[in-house]
């Protein structure tokens, strides 16, 4: 593992460094930046100006003599998908003590070859659903950590065992053994689900399409945990008036003493798991004859679960009007479990789609954490609640 030198300087440390610099008569030591950094590809080099100033500019010096600005803030994060030598420049804009410093970042191959496939599941937090406690399988006594590990085993590498996220809001957070680089103008990673078009519905692109929204995050604080800012990847419906941003929903654990209310056809209890949402609506995740286990995550002690995010409009059509056959239409692009896995492009994602909470585009050099959540709150008769499933995730820049 090739590390990088991270510059994080407290007032005291800075004083010590300046003193050391005086003794060695080396102005670069007092500056707190190195002349040469060596990092592995797809690893982050995070630098910070050791001094405050009126302005900052970090840039990449391009071979043709031009400069590409990387950051205009005190901090700069550099990452490269490919190996090679990069010349960088840091300018501290200040009327009293300006600085203009050039340095080199040498990007080399990793020592142990990266895997292109999902390596870690950080959180598995499904909403209630007919495949919860089955995908992955819950054994009595399992904890949240056991279920996280089971989800990780199911999805790691090319295992391709299905993991269900349940009804609206249920999510999973995962990552790779490296940072996924945002290559400009290219898809960066792919996530596969279990969507399909019904026979004869290829032109309509409808069948079992259960879109999940993707969020991404960069490990800015460098602690290896997904506790940094999250950004939504804005898919085709992001700006639609039918999309509800800032939506939230609360599900309640089923009352085991309540007499079930069957519909006499597909459902053993139409009033199984109650929910209410931020729009003032309420309803139930019903229970069906086919899946008889608990639909509420059995490893949790909480009696209610709240999820929030952007909600896409319902996409199902009750073809015969009796709940026997629902056709779920796909959305155009930018969602998981929304088009068949055979169409790689429509299951691929560009970090360049990231937006902040205000909907403003964000330029991320790469991402360490990816989250997928079920984006529709919908119940479809015989086939039950709409839930996103995933089976694999893959970095498209690693062979
Ligand atoms: Ca990209
Ligand atoms: Ca973090
Ligand atoms: Ca699905």
C-alpha cells in the first residue's frame, strides 16, 4: 500500500515546522507542502494550504502550457484513474504573504490489483417488504451487523445473490477497494438489479421495473466511514414536477395481535404494516400468500422506521383493473433495477450527474461510498410493493 503524505497542520505543529524549516533553511518545509508526492492510482491525495490567505488556487499544469483549476478553496483533493507524472501548482493569493509553489504528483500502479467489483457493504437498512428477511436470509438472533455481513457476502465480487431493499426508502451503502474515479464524460460504475420487460413489452419498456435512486459520497474526512456529504445522481426524473424531493415516510412494525384482513384473492393481510408520509398520506404494506415470513426487519428493535429522499411518481399500470397484472414502466435513465441487465448503458452511472441538496451540479473527483434506495412508494396487487433489488456493482474503470 503506497500511502500519501497528508498535510494537516495545527497552530502548534505549524510553529514547529517553521522552526525546523529555519534550522534547515528550507522554505518548502515551512510551507508544509512536499515537492514530490507518490500515490497509487485511484487513491486520494488530500492537501490543504498551511496558511490562510485572501484566496487559493490549486491547478494542474497541462502539457500544452495551460492550467486546469482543481480547487479554489483551502483544500484540494487530487485523484487519477491512470498512472503518470502530474505537475501541479498551488497559489496563495494574499496581499502580504503570497505564495506560488509548483510540485509533482507521481501516480503509480497499486501494489495489489484492485477488484472491479463491490468489496464492502457499510449499511443494509431495508424498508419493510415481501423479500425482507429472505434476501438476505435472516436467522433467529441475527444482528444488524450479521445482516450487513450477509448483504456484503451476497453482493461481493461476482456472487450475484439478490439483495432486496423493500418499499420506498430502504437502502444499502457500499463501496470498492479503491476510490471510483469520475472520468469526465464517461459512465463510472454499473449496478445490476433484476428488472425485466414483459414479453411483447420491449418497445414500451415495461414489465418489472422498480427504480432505485443512486447517491454518492466522497470520504472527505478520510476516516473510511460513510459520514460525509451525500449527493444524489440526478436521473431522468430529477427535474420532473411529478418527483417529490425531501419526501419522508414512516413504517410501523406489524401488530401481531391484530386480526389479519385478507382480500380473499392475493393478500392475507391488507392492513399489515401501516405507514404515513410527509404529504399527509397513509396506507399499508400488505402481506401476500406467497411470502409468509415477517416483512419487517426482524433484527431491529425499533417499532417504527423512517426513511427520506426523493420520491419518483408511481410507474405501475393495473392492466385489468383487478390487481392481477401490473405493468411497471421504466424511467428513461439514471436508476437501478429499472432496465434489464443486458442493457449495460441503462444500468451505468456517471458521477458527473451529482447534484447537491439544492439541485446544483457538483464536480466530484471520485466517490468512496454509493447508496441505492427504493424510489417509489407503490403497492401493486398480486405482485406487492415496489422494491429495488440489486445483485452486483462494478467499477467501469478497473479491468
Ligand atoms: Ca464520469
Ligand atoms: Ca468519512
Ligand atoms: Ca426488482
